[in-house]
């Protein structure tokens, strides 16, 4: 197959969504398929809307002579109108990779209405979907005028090849000293790293030690504000900001910490949750999005209400004070992780869906230019 993938910026960018796209491209190429990256520039939302009135993108896609056009749904502002022109002129089926919807995030009401209208138009302009979770599939289905083919292929948790025995998980849980808590993800408001600082500020000093592992370039002012908040609350000695980590250093942090806390306001899946579970870490997350699919409340972690720093502090205190419970939850998290599909299994599901797409969508196949 000859495929194209439309993304913003570079495929090597650091986020769960770009990791998913990158893994998919690598898999397809290993299997002998040709995949061309079609990179659009990062710009303001309004400027991206203007991409719909440019003929350059259509000419670019035409030269590639694609069998299937993949689009990361993140690019919907640039594509919500032009997709109709692409299909009319090139008759190439369009499949969207959906990680989560922008209009599902927290925004001021008037802005959210605009986002929702544009995103709904985009979702109804494509021919099929690749979903990262059943939650994402359900959310998208509610926006469609009619049902469309798709495949659910959740991210794998085996990228870092975690190797911990049950005895190691128990020993780590009983290690004396403050509870070591890891936040894994880009330091952006939606992922709520500030909630951890608020929780720690209301706890006795020395109860927890926080490590924030994630990039700061997406929202630099917000990331700087986190450091200021830590100083303001007298937490500097108990907080570390280590930036984005390579795989080797990330493995070391996941082995060294005892809890993963990532209370995002919304996650379409949450690769960080799954990777933490692979290292036997109980996970604390907000009970929105796909988190309840992965985390068993009070068994392998805790689910809190969005924005509730008080609940987060209660659960951190509980795990710090009951290291036997911490060990038990860590073992349960590891066991649940072991039942999840691997990257290879999920990527093979996507490849099979794409390979059979002409049968799933015969009208597009009949129209497609050879």
C-alpha cells in the first residue's frame, strides 16, 4: 500500500499521540508499505483554518498517488473543509487517527462551541477511523451523522520492556522515606501537574517527593508557573523537574518511584498510565476519558474527580501510611498491565483494517483512481 500521513510538525515530537503515529508508521514500513509524511506547520488555530483554502495540499497529495490518506485528527482545523475537495478530485479514502477530541477538553463556552462545530464537520468528512480506545470510539460515534468503519487499537505498554519481579515491587513499596510520586507527561494545563503541587502543599512536609518528567515547550509559561508555585508553597526541596527523558532515564525513574500520579482533566487513552502499571506503580488519575478502562479504583490505583487536589492528597497519604497496601496495589497494577495488548498486536490490527479497507468501504474503492 502507498499511504500518506498528515501531521503538524515532526513525527518525532514528544507526546503520546505522536508516539502512536510514529509506531504505526514504523510498523507499516517494516511490513513493506510506503508511508509519506505530509507535515503542516504549527500555527494559531485561526491560521490553521486557512489551510482549507489552499490548493498546495491537494497538489502534494496528488503527486504521491496514494491508496489511503491517513490524518491525525489533531489536524482537523486544517482539513475540515478541504477533505471534501480531496475526495472529489483524488477519490482517495481518508482514515482519521483519533487520540482524543479537542472539543472534549475544557475551554470557555463560546470557544468550545466553535471547536465542536469545526471538529464535527471534520469527523463527518472522513471515511473511517483508527481509535486509541473504546472511549474515543464512543465519543466520536456520538458526533457522526451515520456510522463509519473503524478499528480500536489501544497503545501497547511494552515499549520500555519493564522487568520487575513481585519481590522487587514489594521491596520498593516498603522503602523508607517519603512516598516517591512520578508525574509523566508534558507540562500542560490539561494534564493538571499543578494539582499534584496543590495536593503536596496541603500535606505534611516530607510526606511525598514529586518528580515531574515531561517536556515544557508546549506551554512554557505554564511550565514556568509550576516552578514558581513549588517555590511559593515551600516545596522546592521535595520537587524535581527533570524535563523530557530518553527511554533509558525514563525506565530508571519508573523503577525508582512508587506511585504514578497523572490527574489529567481528560485522556483519550493515557499511555503514561499503562507504562507506569508495567513497572508495578499504582496509578492515580481523574475518572474521565479512558482512565477507568485501565485503572481499577481501590485495586490498582485511585480515580479522583477532576480538579480535586484534596482527594489526591487523601490517597497519597493513604499509600504513604500503608506500605503493604502500596505493595498490593503495585502488584495488581502489574498484573492488569500483563493482560493488555502489545504494540505489535495493536499495530497489526490497524494494518489489517487498512489492508481490507477497500472491502470495508467498497464505494470508495470503486471511485479511487488507479
